[in-house]
């Protein structure tokens, strides 16, 4: 008995060792990225390159600000663009998709089933597929090179309304009936009952939406041509100048570090809620 | 429901009235529903439904954004499959990528979620495996480009040189033979997150009592538990993950471009979306690009239907 116990213990130990090794590997580039962002110039071009920083410095971050001074637009503009667009998309998508999901889940007006099946098939669309005609619509609406072009097309996302609908389906109708009897209007019920009960769901939506929009460089690449409208990922790609470029390594490392910081912070803030909400996101639960 | 009123007796008047009231009430609710749904519907139709319909129409035309679209019938499609060698290369690359990276990332993300679910410190492990996918592909491809850098300073080349396994650096992201493997490795590492998180959450949903009940019914090993209890209960998440994996695998673009450039050497890293992007936004042949888009949609939609049929629950 104790021998089998020893075997299971040993196996678990082995499993932990393996998983920790795997975590070590998956976090390798991130650790390297963080360490590189703080490297002084001589360490950046060291041969052989050192993984961890020896004398951490903020020099690269100043480099980033000054190196981009020579370009038309300061780097802070890209940060502002990315932040503004991401926050605007997340907030409006939250309200629009939650309202829509509330209707599809609880009102079920005629045609709701059809609308939902269209949404489901839209989920299977590669987002790039619709970029060309979306570009035509955006340009025919005269929105190219405006913030609207980066925000409006990404509010009504199939993924978001689907996630929220699954979650709202879990809310018992009795809860809404009770609120009706208390004399609350549907608008009030949406905010005070539905949204209050599904905190984890919309927290998830915020995370997915924020990370997706923060990292998206395709929209900015397609819908904008002016330098001052570029978002952070696009600017960093420009800074890199393609594969194999060594110039401005420090500034680039600092930019990359800044770029990955907000999504990690958002995830850290909400990961517990994600674990609770993704449960209901499967199709036809 | 009929709204015609056919009064036979005064006794029926009351229920009739009630029904009529209910009907208008239902209409009111429907109207309110459409009102709440309208912001989503308007934006969804304008920026998703209309683009799809337009894309399908444009795929039968020649359109360069300067002159009006000219109807050319099926010629875009025939050129695509019969004359465009580069498209066929991109098709081959994308299918190789999708066949290897799609199922592999799907299975790996499930396996990881399953294993991590049994460990302590779930949060730390899940963070460690999710972080790669929340950080941007572009940002991290810069890190990966350093690892696979073609010169002696590249991490991988450096290590291999130090260990004496190679005598001169390998040009990982410019050698047509190594571009695809590098793209697959980086994408696998970058794209597991969403599926992984969905599966992990799905596993939280399986209540421990079911495993106890299963043990009484004679399920003995962890793998039997997985097969008979966990997987059937996780069908919704599995389907969600599968649709996600298909769309992701066939939509591979930005990581490929970040690694191999565009156009890549000998088109070895050229994918369908890269080809579409080339025609749409560099050559401005939108009709042709739309044909590529429609083809890609048909493929993903078809695979999506198959997966839905395989994984959907019985009540569908």
C-alpha cells in the first residue's frame, strides 16, 4: 500500500517538475523581453547575449521617447491612440452586446432564432475576410483616418453577444418576473438585475475585448494611412522595420515591454472571474 | 394567434379581452426587444452582414477601387485555381499549417487544461500558459525573431553553435525549408490561450460528485474518467474551441508575416490571408481578393459545420 502511495507521489512530483519546466519555457520570451527592456546599451549588443540584465537601466525608455522624436508623431500619440480606441470599443461593445444578448435570451421576439443563427455563422468568419468590404463601407461613410473607423466596426462582435447570451440564459426568468412585479422597467431590470447578476460575464467580455483590440494592428493598418492615427502594435512594427533589423534595439525592447503591460495587468485583475464565466461560453450549453 | 373577434356569448368576452391584452403586451415587448437589439443589429448589419454580401458579389467582378466594378463571372475563380501558382503555394502552406497547428494546438490546450486542473496553484499555472496569448503576436514575434535570428547572435543558433551541433548559423526565417516549422512553433505557443482558458473553465464545471458516481459504476483510471465523464460534459466547450481553432488556423497571417516578411523568401511563409492582403491592399485588385475571401469562408464554414455536427449535443 505504501509502495503504491510512493509511486503516485513520485508520479505527481514528476508531473509538477514537468509542468514547471514547461512554464519555464513558455515564460522564457516574456522574461527575456522584460529583462531586455531594462538592459543598458553595452548589454544589448553583448556576445554571447546574456539572458538576464546585469545593470538595469531605464535608458531604453528614454531612447524610445527621443528616437521617436525625429519622426512626425511622438510615441505617446500611439499609446494614446491604442488606449483611447481600446477603451471606447470595450465600453460600447459591452453595452451594445449585452443589450442585444438580453433581448435574444429573455425577450425572444419573432426572428430571434434566425438572428442568433446568423450570429453563430458570423462567428466562423475569419475577421480578415470582411475587411475589404468593411473598408469600402468605412470609406464610403467618409470615416477613413478617423477614430470612428477603428471603433465602430468592432462594437457588434458575434463572439461577444454569443458569450453574453449563453450567460443570460442561465439567469432564471423568475428573477426578472419578480423585478417586473416590483414595478421595475425593462431598462432598469437590464442594469439593476441582469448586469448585476452577471458581473463575471461582462468582466470576461471586457478582458477578451480589451486584449483583442489592444493587440489588433490590422484595423489600424487598413483603415488609417496617416502617421498620427497609428496604434501601438503598428508603430512597433514600423520601428522594427521588418525581420533582422538591429538598429534601435533598446527602444524597440522598451516599446514591446510597454505594449504587453496593459493586457497582463487586465488579466491579473480579472483572471478569477474568467475562470467562473468561460464555463457558459460553449455553443448550446 | 388570431386576432379576429367572434363573440358568441358575453361569458367569453373576458378571456378574449385578456388574450387581446396579452397580444398587444407581447407586441410591446417585441418592439422593446427590437429597440434594445437595434444598436447591435444596425452595427452588425452595416459592418458584418453587408460586407459579407458585398464580398460575395465582388468576387464575380473586376474591381480596382478606381473604376466601377465590372462583371467577369467566374473568371476570378478560374484564375485563382488554374493560373495563380502563388495562390496554390499559399493554399498548400495554409493547409499544412492548419492540419498540423490546428489539431495540435486544440489537443495541447485541452491536455494542458486537464493536467493543470488537477494541480495545486491552478491560478499561477493558468496565468503562465495564458500570458503568451494575451501579449501581442507582433510584440512577441520580435522576441521570437531574436531566438530564431539567422546570425550568430540568435539565441538558438548561439546555443547550437556552442554545443557544436552546427558549424555555421542556420537562417531560420529566410531559409524556405525552415520558415514553416518556425511559424508553426511560434503560432502553437502563441495561440493556445483562448481554447486553454475555455477548457479550463469547462473543467471547473464538471462536479466532483460525477467522478465519485463514476467510480462506483466501475470507472477506474483517469483516462476512463476523461473519456466517459469529462469529455461528454464538455461538448459545448469542445465545440467552441474547435470552431476557434479552425478559424485561427486558416486565418494565420500576422505571425507568418512578422517571421518571414512579405513576400516571404520563395513564398515559403505565404498564407491565404497573406495572398488576400497582397491583392486587396497592395495591388488593389479587390474582385480577385474577394474571390480568395469567399473561398476561405467556404472552407472554414464547411469545416465548422462538420465540427458542429460531430460535437453538437443531441438536442440540436
